[in-house]
């Protein structure tokens, strides 16, 4: 009896081991029975990262113990309501799909303050200008005071009081001087010495500072383009062959981008600034105002009238109808007035982000490249790019009557200039 029982017990344990061992191994590898799908499958995971960190995570209303950033494992495949929340911040919500054996990422989550403190820096103005590094802006108020706001120092200073109503034209790349205009004359105002020096340039059609050289100014007059060194009384030679008739130009990187006319039609010319060599061109264009966005050896991005042109060397150009645009890395955010879209010019794909029944009057990238600002119907919004499920969107300001929006480098403050006041909102801590 005992021998038979022992043999039975031994065989039972072997059978039990044969049955249970694979189950335990599969369990250790993350496989579970999915009661919804009625099959055995490997669990998925969710990686969550937020700015600021330390936010609580809820999956289908169930609180997860670790806070952001973290990876939540052992999740059955399916769609889940994800909630990310932190005290004093607007919650982030989205329905995300978890796939078997895969990790779903939500790592570009930005949480914005519910109560965004307003800090007034100075009175407002309308004639404004941003420096080339986009970390300062200046403007003239009604009393001809030159005001300068430093975004990284969160402060505004009264730089000078002019005795005439000058117009702001451009800012030197080293931020030392500002080019201003009165009637047909142009002057350099030195911010440190508080001195005004008249340039030997009369009545140009267009005049801009070089991107990199603080002593070099380019200007257009009588359909020609000239270079003028600010430390010299003489104007240097024309930029390029006089046979070209220039109707507009701009600068980007090491290139001069120009719109020319040969008597029959308009052309785009991409010209090396140091050698005046034409490296790329586009024929049969319409006349319009030209604005350079970006240029390097293989790429030109510029606006001409209502068209945004992306031209790669030896390839046909892409033309995007737009009213306002902004660039971040390889992506262009643009609107045609009612639709806001995203175009990746490196990978050549586009996607519609938002439709509005009201005219969109401004768009601007947040510095992290995952959110953008837009203005329509006197309302200002910050919206995320991630199009899975819904795009989280907050109304950050009402009726701003703005003239200028600009984020600081960190993206935790939004500076706003209106005709009435110059201020910033703290949108993160």
C-alpha cells in the first residue's frame, strides 16, 4: 500500500511539474491569458515621461505607484485611458493602445500650470524687432523710448530715448548695434555707448544685417544688391552679375536668397555670399515678398508671397500654400488660415493637425518641438503634436491683442508684447 502510494505520488509530482513548469516559465516571460481576447499572449508595457517629472500615473483610473518617469509593465494588450496629473498643473489625458510584447511610449508630455502668473515688465509698443538668437526683443513705445527685453534674464530695460520717431530695421548678430531709419537715412545705434552714427547709404529698397558678420550690411537699390561694411565709408562691389535684376532678397546661413527678373519671368537664385556663385535656382515664379527660412548646401526653404518653398538641390521644389509658418528641426508648422498642418521636409510627409472655424492669426513652436502655440478669434492656445487619440489643448490667454509671442529657451515662460503692455506668463515651474 505504501509502495503503491509512493509511486502514485511520485508520478503525480512529475505530471504536475510537466504541466506547471511551462506555465511558470511563460508567466516569468510575461505571458498571460487575456480574458478580453480569450487567448494567451505576452503582456505589453507603457513608458511615461513628463515635464515636470514626479507626476502621478493612472491607467483606467487605477493609480500606478511609481511616478514619472517610469515604465509600467505587465499590461494586457488593449486600449487604456491614461491620466497624468500633478498638483497645480493641467492634467494630461489620452487613450493609448498597448500591444502584446511591445512598449508604448508617452515621453513628450508637457504639463502646464493651471494658474499662469502674469509678470508685467513695461509698457507696450507696436514697432518691435527680435534679435537673431531669438533671446531678446526690442520695441519703440509712443514716447520714442527704445525698450529691450531679455528672455533669459526675465527683465526689460529702457535702453534709450530718441528725439525722433525712428523705425527699427535690423539687429546686429553680436547684439551690439541696432539699425534704425528716419525718412530716407539709416543710422547705427550702439547700445553700449548710446551713440548714433549715420550710414553712407541713401534710400535703399531693402537693407538687412549679415547673419554672422556684425560689420557687414547688405542692401538693394535700383535692382542691384550691394555689400556695405559699417567700419568703412565706401560701399563695396555689387554682390553678383549686374545682368540680374533683383526684385527682393534675404539671407540664410552662408547664402543670399534672391528673387530676380530676366525681363520675361521671375526666378529664385541661391547665391554663395563669399563667392557670389549661383548654386541653385527655380524658374517661372510669381512676384512676391521673399523671406528666407533656412539654407545650406543641399536645401533652401523660403517664403514667396503665399507659397512656402522647400527646394533640395537637383530636385523639384515642394510648394505649400500658407499664411504663417515656423520651423523646428526638420519640421515646418504652417497654417493657411483655417487649417494647421505639419510638414517634415527631411522625410517628405505631412499631416493635418487642426481645423478652425476662425482665422488662425499666429502659430509658433514650443521649444521642445512637441507642442505649439496658436492664436485665433482672440484666443491663444497651446496644443500638443501627438495625434494619437485626442490632442491635449489648453486655452492659455484670452483677448491678448498681441503684437509678439516668444518663448524663452527653456519653454517655461511665454513673453507677450501688446500695444498696451510688455509681460510674460509663467507656464511651468
